C-alpha cells in the first residue's frame, strides 16, 4: 500500500530536482508538471494519491482510469498517455483532461466526431522511428498536423515523445532536443490555430534531461511509487 506521507515527500523531492534542472536552463520554478504514471498504482491506492497531493495521473488503459475514478471521483485529474483504441474514445473523452497519444488520422477523426466541444490533444512522435512503437515519425509530422487541422474542434496542444530506451539519460538528450525543435517549427506555422505549448517527454530515468530540453510535463511512475511503498 502507498503511504501518503512518503509519497508526498517523494513528490516534493522530485519537484525540487525538476526546479533545479529548470533553473540551470533558465526556466522558472513550477514550469514543469509531474504526471504520475497510473499503471504502477492499484485502484485501492487512489485515495492515498489524493491524500499525498497528487494533481494529475496519466493512465495507459481506460479500465484502470475508470477503476480509480470510481474511488475518488473528481479529486484527481486524469490524462491518457497510452495507445488509444478508437472504440473507447466515446467513453474516454468525458473523463480525461488531455490525451497525450494522438497517432493516426482515423483516431483524430473519431475524437473529432465524438467531441462535444474543442478537444485539446498532444501528437505522439516516434522519435527513434522504432517499429515496436506507435507515433508519427518526424518526417511525416508536418503533413499529419495539416490533416488533423481540418477538424476545427481539434486543438493540438503540443507533442509527446519517448526516446529509445537506454540506461544513460544523456543518450535521450538529442531526441528531446529534436522534439522541441519540431514543436518550435509547428508553433511558427500554426500560431493562432493550435496552442502548441506543451512537451510531454521524460520518464523516471531521464526526466531531468527532458526538463533541461524544454519539457512542460514529465511522466514519472515506478521509482516514485517504489519509494512511497518501501519496495525499493
């Protein structure tokens, strides 16, 4: 079980490290949001997340999101960070703040058709062009955004990406830099149509490098939860 006091302390320490990394990159404190990865958390611990002051939980599966939400209602904010299935869009849209993983035109069309108003989404970019990962490869991103922009109720809020896995955080830096450059280019082209203010990048092994390269959201999970439960 998660100890709320321990989780709060672990989160505070992570925020301090994030702010320090941001300071060295000329960024103000509080400019990066922690999205706690929900796949490492049992629904029975959802109340502990609230007690610990967790703000946003990122879920990979709709059923896990629904199970936690059934326990705490609107006390937590939920984002969707996993691969999204079109058949679940109708159920997902009313219960999430943000979808981090738009990766196809059919999915964009399904979201647009189900939305009751403007929907803010992030485009998932396959930074390493890995065949085992979903996402839009960088060379196709501009054309993809052009196509998505045909739906007036879809607002691209930024980009999400994961570099190829590696134990050395510095190996992630070129990929994070590429994602930031892609966002900068899109911002120049689409200012006024999309807000393009977020970069969701960085996980437990490389989040400090991601912050230095411009992340506005980092997705942290296993390390924090292990420290909050005494597993590590």
